[in-house]
């Protein structure tokens, strides 16, 4: 469903993606792991056109991703994104955040958007927070609203950019369990994460990225339990046993 | 003191005619400068090179010309090009254009203060540039823009007196006319000053209200 073919991307003179080739099938959950600055987030941002890429090709269901073309709007409504820092609209309530896209981009009827928005908030366990503004919610609650906002566009895939990295440790579980349920329901997901437990239990496949290239990839359990490449082994050792 | 009150009773009705014109000039040019300023600011943040350049050039040209020269130009020079405006129209347009530069810089600062993540979040739910501005950026920028906007309102109220230079009989000119025909300079200009102050006070309170509201969030 999502195809990346030899994708290159530079910021100024620094090449952050040095030829990424990967694909994500429908209903597949792919976790991208790797050290900071390895280009993980950039891959996600290129997939839905928040960043342009210099060479190679990215396509979503056969449509080429071009951040400078009008077609990007259609792709973005099919591939939603959840950010590390939530990026909820602070001047609108939780429910208004969720129905913003359906109302103003998809032009759904008001009643229908509200009904579905409330159902989505219930799905992420926040039915009682519909009328609350984001600054009054905890980080975990904000991130779940952000997931509901992404789901409201009825996307075919969701990209998660370190969705739990900005959360207090005790709030991480709530968000991960919502994501696990999405995966169980067959949502196609690409997740940049440092949560190795989540990757091992939920992901179908794991990509280990370092220095702008895919160093190792494969079934989640095999990459995480028996990494083949020394860099992967070293990275996992540092993450899993920091002391 | 008694003499002052006696003069006040005599002159206030005439000065009030000037007050009315002052309000018309201020409100008219405020509206025009707001609309133009918003257009310049949106051009400036559009990311389209020619529009960015054009708006930057316009703002600098407008900022670099004194208001009084702009007013003379519109009132005295434009008729040579076949555009003859009444003094009131010329005043509103001149002050509106002059202040649009300051409005634009204020709007731009407010827009650019909005976190980039907000714009990205809007993009990822499929919003285009204009929808992102209207639904996400501008509603949040208003909170930042309002306190300086209130200050600009106060400055415009006072600068509306420059319309007197092109014969608009607003408060300052009305005062000057009375003073020069009665020689009661002290009474007349004290009254004029008090009237400007009276009009400014509600605006000053409004600015304070905006500031409190902005700080609370």
C-alpha cells in the first residue's frame, strides 16, 4: 500500500536519507526503530508530504507522493499522522479537534460528524472529555484525542511519529493500548518508536535505521530477539539495558 | 475657571462636530488599514516569492513616507491623474494606507508566532493553505495580535488630526479655527486635548482588557 523506492533526502549538505527502499502492505504494522537523527521521522514526514524528497519515489496506493502538487491533499486524507507533541488545536475542544477535518475538509454533515466524533472519543476512552480544551488534558489524553482526530479522516493508514516519547511513563500504556487495538482491527500503521515491547508484541515487521539507511529489517520478533547486524545488536543492547 | 466653563459651554457644540469627523476618519482608516494590513501580511507569509517580495517592498515604501506627504499626494497630486477625491475620502485612504504597513507587521508577527506543528497538523488532515489560515492559524494569532492592535487604534485616533492638513475639519482643525478667531487659545486647546483624551480612555481600557486576556491563556 505504501511503497518507498530508493528515497534520498538532504537538509542542506546533510544527507539524512540515503536510499530507503521499503513497503508497507495493507493491515500491516511496521515499526521503525533506530538512534536519534537516523532519519526515522523524516521517512514518515516524506510519506505524507510534510517534507519533500530529492530522489527516488514514494507512492501510496499507486499515487505518487509530491508535496508540491495538489494531489498531496488527497493522499493526506488517506494517510493520517500522529505527532510526538500531539499538535492538537488548543483553541478548540477535544470534540472540535476530532470533527475539524470531517467538517471542513470532507464536508460531512454536522450531525453525522459530531456523532462519529463522539464515537471515536469513546473508542479512545475519552467520551467524558469531549467538551474539554486540550491544555486541560494530560499528555496521554491529548495523544488519544490526536489519534481520534487522525481516525476521523477514515484513513487507510496512520503514521505515528514517536507517539509516546513526550509522555510521562505512567501515561504511555493508555496510548499504546489504543494503538494495539487499532492494529488488531486491521489498521495499516507505520510507527516510529522507542517502545521495544510494543514493537515486539504488535508489529509485524521492524525496520532498524541508522545513518539514513535501513541496516536490518524483518519479522519483529526475529529482528528484536536475534538481531543479525552488529549495529542493531549494539542499539538494542543500549536501549534494553541502559545501565 | 469660571471663564473656562463659560467658554466650554460656548465652544463644545462646535468642537463636537470636529469630534464626529475625527471618529469617522479614525474608524474608516482603521477598517481600511486592517483589511490592507491583513492582505500584505498574508502575502508575506504565503511562501510565494513574488508575493513575499511585493508585500515587503510595499510595506517599506509606505513606512518610509511621512503620513502628511502621503495625504498631500492623494489629495493634491491624484487629481492630476484624474482621481479627484473629497478631503474626507483622501484622509481615510491616506491614513488607511499609511497604517496598513504597521498593521501588516503586527499581523505577520502574530501569524509567525504560531507553532509550526499546528500548521503541520492541519496539513495532515488535508487542509489547504487558506483553510489552515482561517481555521487554525488566524484564530490563535488573534490573541497575540490584539494588544498591539489596540495601541495602533490609539495612535490612529491621534494621527487622524493630520487630516486637518488637507482641510478635513476634524477636532484639531475645528479647535484651531475657533482659537484663531477668538484668541481664547487656553480654553480651546484645553478642551481639544480633553476631548482626545476622553476618546482615548475607552481604547486604553480595551488594550488593557486584551492584554489581560492574552496573559491569562
